[in-house]
């Protein structure tokens, strides 16, 4: 096993439960619009939203285009005209309230910070991500936080990782590991940037891509085995 010094963590569905936060935010948003969010509508929204974020990762659309248009595009399919930008702001405010941690996240990060340099690498809206990290109790445990909105780039772009690497003191690619749930953003991005990758895959999804992670874990605590450390649980 290699020896690592720098650990880069994704936020959503790696440390924080984005699914739970999103579900609550959507239900609050659609309640404002006096719309009952059915399971069918939620599935259709997920498909649309995931497609938009993939386009963002590929660099074909901007973050602002996503947050300002996704709800107007979505609700137009159901015959309702809305101001997408206004709904986007409301949704972001609701989403920022969701800070449920993935099981074991706080314990893991509290332990790892004793020995490793920990950083956050995340796509998303800065104000939302910072608030969620603060409210979850994780914010102060990281040396720095890199949100795509602040950097001008996004995962998996090499420019995003170049930006991050340039701001980590005494950075070494060989001693850096990225941990995240997204094959397209975290794992592909880490591979392109020349660092080892750890795919957090709690549902044991099939990997139908050409992206091969260095490691794969189903539970966060399995990271201890990869790092070959034994620490007291905080």
C-alpha cells in the first residue's frame, strides 16, 4: 500500500447525505408552488437534473445555467410557466438547510485529521456548501475547501485540480488520494489529474464506464484499511 499525506474529500453523498437534503428541499419548494411532488415527477426531475450536471462537468453549460433554468425547464413539461431563477434561489436556500451526515463521516474525519492533510473538493454553489459543512460540524476539520463556483472550474476538469494543487502547501501527487461517490467527477477527475482515487460506492453500483478507481469502498470506515491506520474512535 502507498503512503498518503493529502486526502481530498467530495461532499455530496460522500460526507453529507445529498439525497435526503434534496428531497426535503424539493418538497418545500413545490409546496410553495402548490404542487404535489409525486414519485414520478421526482424521478423525472432527477433525470433532468443529473443530465444538466453531467453537461456542466463536461464544460458545455455553466453552473448559472443549471440553477437558473432547471425548474423552468422541468415545470414547463407539466404546463406551468415559472421564473427559473427565482425558484433556483429558493431551492438553494432550502437545500442549504440539509446537513445530514453519511454514517461514520464525522468520526472518520475527526480521526484522519490527526495524521493527514484534509481538503474538500466539491462542485456546487459556494454559499450552500459552506453552510451545510458548518451546520454538519465538519467545516473546521478541513485545512481548506475548494468549491467549483469559487475556482472558476469544476470536477473533472484538470484545470480545477491544477487550481487545488497549487493551493496545497508541499503538495505531492504521489501522496494524494481523492475520495468521492461520482465516477464521472471524482474518479475521472482524479485519474486525469494524476492522483489515486477511491470510489465510495455504498449501493455497490456497477461500473459501466472506462474509469477504473484505484480503490473501492462500501463504507467510509473501510478507508482505514486502505490507509493502514488504527486510530481511536473519537
